[in-house]
C-alpha cells in the first residue's frame, strides 16, 4: 500500500484566467503565481462537504437519508508573509475582490524539478477572494495571513493539464 505526504509534492497556484477549467492549459497556469512555498499547514483547500436529506418514512424504523447538495464552503488557505518590503508575493497576489482560479495538485509534477506539465492532474477552483486577513501576532511564530475564497461556479476536479493524461 502506497503512502505519501504533501510536503515537497503538493502545489498551489493562483491563476488570473483559464479559458476551460476542465482542460487548463500549461501556459495559463504558468501565467499565474506559484504560491506553494508560501502555503502553511491548515486551511481547507478542497472544500466539497456534502449534505444529507432526511428520507425516513413512517413504515420503517430506519432513519434513511439521501444525498443532498454539496460544496458552497469557501476555499481557505494560510500563507506566510514575506520579509521583503514590497515583495510579499502571496499577499500582493491575493487582494480582496480578486477573481481568478486556485489550481491545486496533490501529486509531484512531471516537469523539470517537479514542476507541473501537460497531462498532470489538477483541481481548478474558480471564484473570488472574499477575505484576506493577517493572523494574530505571536512571539516566535511566522507572520501569516488567511485567505477565504468563494467558489463559483463548481470546481473542476481531477482534470489533466492540456486536456490529456501523460503516460
């Protein structure tokens, strides 16, 4: 049984424009900002919780349920602030009301040095930054901020870059 951790494997990019979220192009992703080295543990960058609907009936003691709606939770990520004045890459890329796409990959990219490449599998989250707030100061802790991102329309999950899967 294979096991993995996300460290040095998972990636998160913020991309301003993607023509087809079901088949994002590598050039579109590369036109965005790779925020992988700013991402901190925590947050919820795969928010697809589901609901159930009560389907119990009088003729049975079983409390049946059926699937209801899903999604609607914000995409949440915690990033580090940079220590270079004016060079705070993640903070500058994500001002409130910025529309775009978070492109996430939970696998090592097949390109040079693990970069994403055509055929790699990603998730594409369209939406808008609804909240960007610096986290509370704590002694001997990194300066961080949290971004909440509305998701609309429905994200494209497990799609190949360029529309085809690499071998």
